[in-house]
C-alpha cells in the first residue's frame, strides 16, 4: 500500500463517532449534533446538524447501513465542514426586465478567450429601375437564381459564393402596337447587394441600370 493510501485511510470522516439517522420515507441521511443519542422510537426527534431545534427537527430513526458523502444531506455536510449557507436565489418580479451582466472574456477549458461574435453587416438593398424609355417596368419578387455550373461564379465585387438572386420584369403588352412587350432581368448579390438590370434584346442582354455596392471589396469571401 502506498504512503498516500495509508494517509488517506487514516483520516476519519467528519461523521465518525456521530449518530447517523434517517427520516422515515426519505433517502437522505442526517448527522445528529455531537452528544445526541439514538432515539427510542422512530417518531422521536433529535437535534440534527441541519436543524438543531428539537421542536422543528423531523422524526428520525438510527441508521446502521453504509454512509458516504453522497448519502448525507448537503446542509448537514456544510454544517460539519463549517461552510456558510448558500445565498438564497434572487426573486425577480414577473414582468420586470432584468439587466444581465456583460459576459467576461474568460478563457474556456482549452485556454481560448471567448468573445461575442457581431452580427453580419447588412447593406442597402438594391433598388430596381421603375422606369425605362419613359414607361414603367413591373418586376417580380427577388428569388434565388438557378445554379448553372459553367456560368455561375462568385460575386465579382465581394466574392460571395451565392447563389445570386434574380428578378424578372416586363413592360407593355405582346399585342400592343404603341406599347410593345419588352422583358427585363436583374441579378444581385444577396450579401453586398451589387445589382445589374438588363433588357432582353433577342438573345442578348443590354444593361440598363447598375447598383454599386457599399460593401468593402472582398468582404463576402470569409463568410
């Protein structure tokens, strides 16, 4: 046996030689105050470390089974060790907001410093052109553009991988001679709001508007 084991075995538990009792119907064991004797009946009350007032102490009976720290009630253990009672929980009235303390930048279990991560910045949404050639354009809501492997690419400004968003627009009517049907399409980056609107001329796209992003160059590459 090692010297450490001998030394540990030589230290008696705090309840050695003390009366250990159990309240009927409860699992927790209690330690009686020093000098207390075993009760004659189960309903007899003895002063306990956690409740030394005989009139308020519960009815107990002697306990002759195994005893360890896990089986003894916490208030009895604190009294035996001379530890102070824990502070009662602070009650907050219902409907009253309580200001939480600011988190401290304390290291975690690996020694790393913890810090709050700010929300991702948002930029002014791109505004679609409402008019072209003196006539209004009706636009559909923005939606995710289909991913085309050989055409889809990161945003040229911020580098966001996308997918980008697109909106379709139209002007006039297919049967009108004075206001012929014209179709439009717009693409924008959902991160930095870089946007370009085009008119569809045959199979070509003719740029009619461009919204310059205010995001820093390359800001979407680290997302």
